[in-house]
C-alpha cells in the first residue's frame, strides 16, 4: 500500500528553490534534498533509538540501563551525533499492513521509501533507519500485534503465548500458536536539526573517495 503525505511541509515553502549564490550548489537542488546538505548529523544532543529487540523482553538482570534494556520491551541501541543514511525519495512510501506476508529470513520494511535514480521527482534524502526484531506468526508468516496492557497483557504477566493470542483475537487474525522474532526496518526522513549554513556539507563530503554517499548503491 502506498503512503502519501497530502500536506507536506518543505524547505521551499519558505525558501527559494535556488537559494545559493553559487550556481554549482543550485544545480544540485533538482536531485538532492535541502535536508541532505543542511542536516549533516542527527541526534546531535540527545540520543535516539536505533535498534529494538523484542526477543529479549521478559528477562531479568540483562542491564540496569534503560537505554540498553527494559524488561517490558527488550534490548535497545541508542546513538548520538549520527551520520544519516541516504536514499532516493519521491515523498511517498510503501506501507506494511498487518496481515501482509513476510519473509522471516529477510527484512520487512515497514515503510519503504519510493524513488530511484531514474525517477525525475525523487531526490537523495537523509534518513534515520530504525531497525529491530518483533514477533511474527511462524506458520502464516505475518507480523503479530501483541496485547501489552491489562490483566493478561505482556507487560503484566510476561507470557508471549497469551499476549500474542489476545492480540490476534483483538485484530481479527489467526494465531497459530507458533511464533518467532523477525527483523523489521522503519525509515524516518530527517527534517529537524537543520544546522547553521556554515556547517552544511561541503563538496568533498560527498565527492571524494572517502565521501559519505554510496554512489553505487544510489545507482
């Protein structure tokens, strides 16, 4: 299913689409999003969650640091001062819907950004990618929404079988009684933390042997 933002806010709502005095920079704006150069890092001050592993939930003594582990939620990895990941993006994304089949040996992308090098509308855009492991139905191969709260919620009794059965009942899907934990990724386009102009990316940040853009992957 395609997810479309019908009312997006963009840099050019306030700024000219050719804002630079240097024509070489202005020549980038057709294929490179403003945010790509002007958000050189994210989570600059406060850490952001990058990894969430539900499979370790319910255990005791793994870590006393809530940024590493919570018994009700599992294990985490946070980071600060992070370099974004870069992908083509046309402003729309494919959206995973509950019940869609998955390949548990692969990665289920929950909101796959649309766009490519041959898409005239798409631009290279900065993303945070949130990765993790979450429960899935091991017979029907789709993600399961567990029941977390209430007398029989996972956060109360820490029983995946009951939480997953109740979650399946609530959402109208069959629970086979067999489950595992599958990898899923979510793409977050970066809009906040615009840096001062003096801190924007420079030519060699991307156009050099050690540049941050993976030109081959981008096509």
